[in-house]
């Protein structure tokens, strides 16, 4: 990635070399010398002017008079071209970060799937067994004449995970799927 750097007062403005070459190609038509900084100053001035004017409407009214419609269309085109350049610059200068972010997101997803498959079922089965044990102990307390609601700490069942009907999910492997497919086609016969 190559960038053209232009100083503007105390700021440094980076522009992709490819985009700067496009801007330079119109310098003569604007009566500007691309090498003396006047082109960069004019580009910055126009950009600031566009930003201050705000985003143009998404659609230009067909009923506008010719010159007014042309001006509005030029403004829309300039705004969209600037948006494309900004997005391209953002992508080019941040693509490594975007790639790393994608990798991290993939790793997190894989870790979540792994936890959902290997850890969560055991925890839910343990919670189910504990709930059953609490239920058994409450029944025993009632038979002994003790009100389970008077035992501290109280359990707020509405805030616990409902696992009473939980069954461990059966995860299929690629091999088990293949075996089922082969068995299915064997039953169909020739």
C-alpha cells in the first residue's frame, strides 16, 4: 500500500496513491499544479465544503430544472465517490486488523461450539441431578414436618435454569452420518 502524504497546516493527510493519481489527472483541468500543493489544498477545501453541506439526498428529484438537477447530481456523485475512497482507504489500511478480527471471531465461535458440546451438557446434567436432590430433600423435610420454605438460604426457583426435562443432545459425527446414509440406501435396494 502506498500513500501520498500532504501536509495541511499541522495535520498530515494520507491518500492512497491510486486515488491521488486520479486526483492529479484532473489538476490541469482545474488550473492547478499538482506538485506545488495547490491541488491538495483545493481537494481539502472541497472536502471540507462537502462535509459542511452534509450528505445529499439519496435521490435527486426528477422535476428539478436542468442546471439545478445537474448540480444536485454532481454533488451526489462527488459524495458517493468520496465515500468509496474513504471506505477503500479504511479497508486497505486496516485489512490486517480486519483479518485478525475475523480469525478471533472464528476462534470464539469454535470455542462456544466446543463448550456447548463438551461442557454445557455435563453442567446441565449436574444441575438436573442437584435439583432432583433438592426436591428429594424437600419431600423428606415435609414428611418430617418441616416447611422447606423456612429453610435458609431459600432457593428462588424462577431464577434457576430449568433443566428438569433436559436430555444430553446426541451429536453426530461425519462417520455416523455416512453410516446412516449407507444404511438408508441399502434399505432402498437397487
